[in-house]
C-alpha cells in the first residue's frame, strides 16, 4: 500500500513540475529610443528636436544628448534599461569632427 502511495505521489509531482515548467513569467521588452521620433517626448532638459533624415541638420549634438538621456534613464531604472538607440532609415549629417567631440566630452 505504501509503495503505491509513493508512486502516485511521485507521478503527481512529476505532472506538477512539468506544468510549472511550461509557465513563463512575462518580462517587459527593454525600451528602445528612436532618435527620429522620440526626442521631442523626452522630459525636462532632455527634450529636443528629433533627428530628421535626409535634411541638412547637424545630428551630432542630438545623438550625444540622446546618449546622455539613455545613460541618465538607465542609472535610475536598472531593471528595464534602454538597450537600443535607433533611427529611421535615411541620411544623417554629423558635422562636428571627432576632435571637437573629444574636447566636449566630460572629464569623469
């Protein structure tokens, strides 16, 4: 009798574990910052014009500010950090030279 009870209990546990293993906890997808559409919606000092493709606009400061926003956001939201910055397909102009970017970089 005891052996039969243990077999039934083992079978019940096996079924329970199989059912539990198929349950997935829904995780929110990490946010994506689209610099062509989302920059005008950022809060406070980070709000800026969107990077528009195919027009003659210096995108360097906009992309730099977008990267600063992502860094700021991620420091306060480590469980749902931005992992991607994207832009609409097109041509973007970066007019500042790499030398001026290095000079403008904050000293950490």
